[in-house]
C-alpha cells in the first residue's frame, strides 16, 4: 500500500476546491453543484467508515444510486431494509481506504477523477466493488499506458494485495521486458516474498543473471532489516528461502561468482562446488540450480516505414491489416500504433490480433491507448505472446477507434532487425487503405 492511501487527510487534500460563491445553488452547473454538496458534506444521508481506522465520509444516496447498480441494490434492492434505507446509515468499508473512496466519489459525482500510479489499483478495486464500468475502464487504460519500469514493482504489489490477477500478469510482462531497469529500482526491495519469487522464477526476464542476484541480495538485506535481524549472508539465505534456488547461479560470469559468492556463505560449500563444476563441464547436470538460459532474451522492434505523414488518417472504415513472414521463429509480443495528430490527450480504442494461415486467432488484445500529442507512436502488447514460424504467412489485424492518427509512408517490403528478416505483404483484410507502402501499423514488437 502506498503511503498516500494510508493518509486519512488525503481525501480532503485531493478533492478540488471549487470556486463557487455562496449562492451556489443558482449556478447553472449540475456537476459543480454535485461536487460542492460532496465537498461541503452538505445534507449527506449515508456515511461510510473507511479503512481500518474507520474514517467517516458522507455521501448522498441519490447520486450513488444513479451511478452504480451495486449502490442501487444496496439502498433500493429487495434485500434492503426500508427502515434503514430512509435513515442515515454508517456503512463500514474496512477494505477501502479513504483516498481511494474519495476518488471513487469524485468520479460518481462529476464523471472524472485523477488516476495515478499510487491510487490506480485501490481505485480499480473500489470501482469493481461498486460496478462503475467507466472508472474500471479508466483504471485499466491508465495501467496499460503508464506502467513503466519505475512504478512496475509498486503496481505489482498493489495488484497482488487486491488480488487483481490479470493486472499481475500485465505487470509481469512489463517487468520481464524492462527487467534491467526494474531490478535496479529501490521498489524491488519492498516486494513481498511471493512477488519477488514470481519475478525471479520467470524464464523471460530480459537481463543478465548478475542483476537478478544483486536484486535478490538487496531484497534479502531489506527483509533482514524489516525483521530486525542483522544483515549477514546466513540471514539473507534464510530470508530468500526457496527463491535462492531460482537464481540461476550457473549463468553468472565465473569471475562474478568468485567475487560475490565463493568467499561468502550465501551458498553452502556443496552448492558452490555444484556451480563451479558446471563452469568446468558445461554439459554437467547440476543438483541445485536451474541453468536454463532465460529465454526471449533479445527484444526485437521492427519498423516498416521510413517516414511519417503529417496528414490525418481516418481509421473509421474498418480494420487495418498487414501480412508478414519471418526468417526465423520468434514470439510476437505486440505491435506499434501511431498516435493522434491532434494536440492534447485523446483516447484510442484498439483491438488487435494475429491470424495464422488458417485465419485462426493466435493472440489478441483489446485496450485503450491515451495519446498525449507528445509521442508519435505507442506500443500495444498482446495479452499473451504468439510463436510464429519462419516461412509462414501471418496477418496482424488492428481496429482503431478515435481521433484521426498519423500515418506512415515509404513502407518497406522487408526489414531487418536482430538478424530476423520481416517480409511484409498486403492483406485483403485491410479496409482502411493501410498497405505495405503506407498507412497504419508502423511496427511489430517481438522477442526471440
Ligand atoms: Zn506481493
């Protein structure tokens, strides 16, 4: 949990102060009036006791009922006690902190609220609990667009805390792809043991094993301090538990193994001998540690256009599509789209999938992308990657709804990236004018 979600005053601080005169009822702005009723806690007829501290927050049943089927059932459904429904109520919500609930109320009262890396998962939890579809979508879009190496661990921990499994998977994909940066952040040391294990056991971390070891050691040292233990190799070994055996010691550079491990007691003598033996005889089966290379260690971004047109491309006539072949088997992880050519923030609804030669969907994604006008292109990552084989034709199909976007020009029939040749051909599924030479779908994101 972030510190801000535990700050009971944060709700008040975050709620925008409204510049409304005393005769506020005469102002012709329903949203402002609603917000003011909430901000001043005026004529509230329901109260919530939030978080473990039971911080009291008032609201208005009328607004809640009009914006959430769950509140509707709670206050007007067949199971609701009619006596209680007309009286003022105190409803205990120990699972929702005041900050997240304040943001939920802002949304219910005004149709907008600030979503940040600190509040997104608690807010998503609250939005799901009260079935507020618009806010759920806003939270999902935020995570998909703002998740980066710096906030990945914090968001992963929040997603774990609120049991948001789909988000945990999405965050793990970002962590795998940006492992080098993620493992260097301080937030790694604040992960719970389960989340650390999830990361360390991943086959797809794109980083050197030295950084995995270093992150695990820093985490174990922090864990010793959290438990009031002295920081020693022996205690770090105990803190790491089974996670120690997920560090792929045989993949370390021998010189680093000697420097970092041999003279210490993080590993037992028997374990050290086991690893040293594998340095000497590479094919030797080990006893303790996994020595499989972490796969997908090379990230490939292939761009098919040589330039970008400044004209607005209309995606409304249907799907964009492009067919491709690869010269070597790769995993397709996602694709690149152009942003909108208008200034300011705009949301694009994006639906994409890869078809195999029999037109069977191999992987897909449905998401919204908030374009800022500052970046030309944005990555969209499939929910799961798809293995594509050399010499076989696949097709990327993408629907984009929203403002007009930039478009590429000078498209190449073949592009080389990381020793893989991508060959592009026109697809009849393309209904927008996207072709090999111009249009949308500027690139693919793959891994080996
Ligand atoms: Zn966790």
